[in-house]
C-alpha cells in the first residue's frame, strides 16, 4: 500500500476529527454500516475517490467502537457536550494501529475490483437483513483492504 493512499485517508480522518469531533461514537454500528453503503452507492455513481476514503474511515470507526469506551449521553446538553473530544490523540493512535495491522493484508487485495467491493457491501446488507448486530471485524478489514487498493489504482 502506498504511503500516498495512507496519507490521504489519515488526513481525511484527522480533518473530520478536528472539525466535527468524535461525536460519531454515539452512533450504533448499524447506522455507520448504512453510511458505508451510502458511500459505496455514491462511489459507484460518481466515481470520486472521496467516497472510498469515507468507506475506509467509516469501517475504521466501526472497528474503534469495539474498544473505545461508550459515551454516556445522559444529563444536560452541556454535560454531554463536555464528554466529547477528550481523546483525539488516543483515537488517532488507534487509527494508525488498525491501518498498520492491516498493512500486510493489502497485497492479498492487489487485484481487487469494484465488483469485489460490491460483494463485501452486499454481505453487510445480508447481515443487517437477518438482524445480526454483532458484525465481525473481518468483514470491515476486507472492505478497508479492497477500498485502499482501489484507491491505489
């Protein structure tokens, strides 16, 4: 995987974190999966790299939800607001760890096509349709790898 692809993905993630904070942490996995599917639809229809970056970063966020502590959204609006944006460096460290954990797998997806990505996204639709809320990290790892390799083309 090229350093250029990694830099684009990380820059987009960091920019979003700086602009919008970590409020995505209150979302359910199913909601972020819907955003993955929407970004894929946009990528298919528009072909912009931005949508691949969104897919990758949504999948990384889903992976992070597994080990970031859940935010308590009870109390006053000010109390809830003050709970966000306390762990930016921790979140970026885990972004890097997830990406580098997957780095050896990128070669496995070197010849991946948009059809392969479509198959992975279709699998997410099947899982959601049968109401399995406990998605495996592996499906998101595969989506990340295929998307990164599509960016490298």
